């Protein structure tokens, strides 16, 4: 029986490609028991504004010597600030009102003290409640892993009984088809180069922004502009 698995660190309000990876997998594993890298996709992402692309960054401190799931968020002012910027820049989009309450619940009605918990909550909420993704979610902390990179990936994939592994292009420096073939696992590289443009505020068009941009502009039509839903 075939089983497609994807593994990735949790990101803050990720771009559409992240959700395509989730949707293409039978099981998606959050990989947050690895080294945290500051000012990376883990704690920030981009939105479109009248003045161009703007980063929304969560203050997490400069300590690099910690795992992602250990990252605490001590300053909570960012929650109202981020929501304020999202509201200001997207309130006039066609579908903002439809999803406003869902995101207000996240930003205004809860206090987030752990980065991994926040990211995983947002990703699951968007996947299930907005994109209707049926993929099973899991967490690498539920498994006993040792070693680095591919030495951790392969035992995890075997324990999950994966027959195919989906990976983004950034893993090409440590994963090879030959390596995975030896384990009886097909390695599939995701190609993000063929996305169609959608109606986006504030030209020129940018693909490399948070999926919030697509959701607020296209709503239920968002799937038409992703690669795994058709």
C-alpha cells in the first residue's frame, strides 16, 4: 500500500507552496525538534502592502542554541501589531470579511507563548478550516530520533511506512534519489515554478508572500491557484 509523507519545520503563516506540500501528502510531520534559526521562516513571513512587501516578524530573542519547539515568545505586543497590519493592508480585499473572525481568534483572543504551538495551530487551522485538506498531521517529537538530517529522516520515514517522500528543493544538498532508493522510498522533488498569478493588490505581483494574501484575495477560489488541488 502506497503512502506519501512530507516532513517540514513549522513556519509562521507560510506561503501557498507549504500548503501544497501538505495537501499532496497522506501524512505531514512537523519537524520542530531541530535547531532553531533566528530571522527565518519559523518566525516571520511577508505580506503585500501599498509600499511593497513587508515582513511580519515575531520577537523570539537572539538565542540560537535551542530547538524550535523550545522557542518561547515573551513579548506579546506583536500579536496586536501583526493583526493591525493585516487588517490595514487586507481589509479591502474581496474575502477579508469572510475570514476575519477566524484570524481575530488567533491574534486577539489567545496569548501565544510558544512558537511551535503557534505555527502548528495556524497551519492546521488554514489547512482544515479554509482549504479543506484531509492530510493527517503528526509531530516528530512522537518518535525516537537520533543523528542529523537524512540520518533522522530515513528512520522516521520507515517508521511511518512511507513509500514516497515529498521534499522541497532546499533539501537537495543532503538528500539524493540513490540514498532513498536504497531504502525503498521514492523521492519526489516539489517544483514551485508554475504557479498562476491571481488578483493581488498593490502590483507588481509577488508569489513569495504568506498564503493570507491568496486567501483574502481569492477565498474559496484559492485552490485554483495552487498546484495540488486540480
